[in-house]
């Protein structure tokens, strides 16, 4: 366990996966600056920092950013390369073949991410899963409700990914499909004027403040060995009603699931242990 690891919901904000879509870098850095400069004076910011773990990743395609190209240095579209219903789109030679995505997958495996927004341009959408298939995930109504909260704050429109256009091998579907974290793609305009950029950053900052505090709303707990009290890496299954399963943090054994109010039947399972319900 790392010294700064705590039992908290974790939020991940990757941006600039497509190197020529620069607005995501601005949005995430603007949000980061807001958190750093307002911690001492803003109780909402203070509560968010004290009680959430926030990963801000302003540029996850640095070669594409420098070259001002959509794809990375290997001419692969990183948002077609993820290994969840991968189908070889975007020049991808294999599932999670690119170093940028290998790092993101490792990070997801090592952390209990509850909430993720990844930033793109040049539409004006809050895009929710799935992208690869027309059917909605089991959490769909809660996802749509949260999508609308973000959209209202950021002056965007809610859309289902598949309804907009089909994509396979994207980060959004990989995150929710393999970890159970709620994940969205945010599409904004890509303006050139500083005032327009500032307004987009301001709108998305407010949306993030609205949603990120909700990362702790739902079901949470810690899974431990009943004899040694050592934390366990475990699967948390939602048996009834059906929801996307999640996994505990491999270091602390904690889990956090953003979910609507209600009663749920859970089953907890870990390798070499009898399941618990």
C-alpha cells in the first residue's frame, strides 16, 4: 500500500486522447487550477479534495498533441485500441496494443475508479455507454440522470454513444465494462478564441464540481480476510437488481459504487475464499 492511499472514491479525468483535440487539456488543467487555488477558501473544493482521490491526466497522447494529429506516433487511434469488444478499428493491430493504453489499463487495474470523464471535441455532447452496442448497460437510468446533471451545467446535450455513431475499442466502454466504474465521453467545441475557451472550461468546471461530489453517493465498503483482516481484491456482484459489477481496490480492499438509492442483493467473491452474500 502506498503511503497516500486512502479509503476514498477515485475519479479519473483523461484528456487529449486524440492529439489534435486540445480543448480537453485546457478543461482538465482549468479544473486542476480551480482545486489548487480554492482549497483554503471554498468548503466544496476542500471537501472534494479531502474525501476523494482525483486523477487528472491532461494529455494521454503526447506525440499526437505535439504533431497535432488525431492518432499517436504509431498511427493508431487510441480510442479504437482498447480491449473491450475490440475489432481492429483505427489502425489498431491488437487489443490494448499501444503503450499509452497499456499504462491506462494498468492504472485502472491498480485503482478502484468510481467515476471517469474523458474529453474530446468537436461536438457538444455528454456521451454515455455503450458505444459498441445498441443495448444500454444495467445502470442506464442512473447513468442518464447523471448525464443530464453534467449536461445542464456544461450547456451540452445528452446522447447515447451507439445512437450517435458506433465505436469499438474505446476507453469509455473499456472502463465501465471491465471495472464497473461509471464512464462518459465529453465532447465540446474546439474554439480558437481565448474567451470561448475560457467559457467552455468554466462550464465544465461547474459540471465536474456538481458530479464529482456525487462519487461518494451509493454503496461502499471494505473486503477483508475475516481472520487476518488483510484487505482482499474481490468482485462485488449486484445480484438483484442487476447492475454492472465492480472490484475492490487491490491495496486497501475498499469499493465504491455510484448507484441510485434502493435495496440491493450483493455477492462478494475472491480467489480461494467462499463467496459471501
